[in-house]
């Protein structure tokens, strides 16, 4: 007899992460592959992080602070809000799932962008709510005006992803504000700002300041991307005490480990170095985009630490491009798996990583042009 599980699970696909360098070695025999597939930081932990993690190692027989009080207080301080306006999570992904658990029921709806982060459909599927995916606009941004139009009396949650994964499109704060003004003020709005640190627009940070006052707004951020702590699993949300209380009720008791809490606190003590690393990566993003433009390669202009490259010319399918890049030791994501067929998503790495990607793309392009279609623009 097989285990009887909830029929809701049928609709929940498994999350498929980007390929690891070990897998690239096993499958393609590449010794020195560069991983540009998971939007991680190419840099090691910020100064002070390793020491802080080492310092908690001796006490790992004890449970961590279940509230992550010191970390909440530091984040509250950073954003000028009360401690009761901060929630932490085992990555910001956990906060997303908990938000769904706290707000959704069968018969309600959740409105979210598509294509976007793979976890959003789970919020509906896990709670038996109805999913309302809304296509992006032509610039790869969440179409918040269209999303507002899908909010009805059954809607309990609207998820906005800005910058959006996998396109990198950024929603201006004024557009988020319009949506908040337009929809009923008891409908939860979660703005996922996992890639906020890489935004170069002048209104950056304004949505977070709205979270100080709006009772229905939660803004989530993560230590996994710019802060370089993807392995530590820490994210956070800032919003009203009502939002924070709702998530506190459904969260597991000790969901953020002691090492993660220590790492995040230490990283928040190294904001000058963080800034300098972010500046390096955003400058690299602009350089890579410039090189793609010069080579006539299509891409979606990005405000994040990744670029959606393509769609490729009709004669050139993205899947073989993806595979040929892998053979050359450059691991990217096939956009088809991210809801953006005909594209690849590449994370911005160090200058050396990015050159490797650009060189490999040029080589793949040259090879494919000769073989398939002499005039194809990849
Ligand atoms: C848009 C977006 N939100 C949230 C996350 C979750 O990140 P984490 O759980 O590591 O904080 C990711 C990870 O890739 C993401 O792309």
C-alpha cells in the first residue's frame, strides 16, 4: 500500500534548483565550471560572519532564540520600525509560504505575477485557495494595474515580485502605491524584494517605507542574495504588527537556526562592504548588458543580479544554447524551466565569471550560426 497524501499535492511541482558545479562535473566532465544559475553572490561571507558563526558552534546543543529577538531588533532599527513589525524566516521563501498559510483558505484567491518565482503557485495549492496568475507587462515587470483588476471579494493576498525573477523588471513605487490605494485595505499585499539591494532606480526603498504605516502591506527581503548568505537560510519581512502576529502564529517554534541568526546579525554589521560589493555587481550587470546589446543579443533590462537573455532568433532554440554553455563550464538556467521559454537566465558574477559567460555565448553563437542558420542572431 502506498501512503495516502492530500490530493492537493498533485498540483504542486517539485522545485528544481539550478545545477551545482558537482553535477556539471559528473554530467559534462567540466572541472572548473562557474555557477551562474541560482542568483547567489559570487563573494564569500561578509567580514565578521565566519567568526560569528564559529562563536555559536559550541552552544549548538541548545535551541536557538525562537523569536530571533536580537536579529529582529537590529532589522527593526535598520528600517526605523518597532520590533513588533519584523518577522524573520528560514529564508524569505518560508515567510512566503507562512503568509499563504496565515491568509488563505479554500474559496479564497491569491493574485501573483507569472512568470515569476516558482514558489508563488504553492501558496494557493498548499492551502486549497484559487491561484490567479497575472502575466507580466512587456518590460518584464509585474503588471500591477492588471493585478489590481483581478482582486475581488474572494481575494486575500496579492504577491508582487520586484525586481521580478526571472525577468529583472522593477515596479515603480508609485505603481505599488496605486494598487494599495485601489484594492480593499483588508486584502494582504506581500511585496517580495529579494533582489532589492541591486535596484538602481531613484525610488528604491519607498515601498519599504510604506510598510511602516500600511496595515495590509508586508515587504520581504533576504540575506541569500546581496548579503551572500544563501546557505544560512535567513530572510525577513517588515510590515504591520497584524501581519507579523499572523505569521508568528503559524511559524514553527525554532525555525531560524542559531548559526543563521548569528550570520545575519554579523552581516548587518558590514554594510559598507556590502555596498561596495553591490556596486561591483551592478556595474558588472550594466557591462554585461552593454556587451549583449553590442552583440545584438536580445535581453530584458534588469534591476537584479541576473539577466534574462533571449528570446533567441526563431531558428535557435534556447535548450541547446543552455546545454552548450554547460559543456563550456558555464552553468545558467534554461528559461523554459522558469516559465520563459526561448531564454536563459544568467546570474551576474565576478568580472571573470561574466567574461566566461560572454565568451562561451559568443562561441556557442558562432558555432550555431555556422551550423544552423548563417544569419541567425542569437
Ligand atoms: C523572487 C524570490 N523571492 C524569494 C526567494 C527565496 O529566497 P530565500 O528563501 O533564499 O530567501 C527567491 C530565491 O531565489 C527569489 O528569487
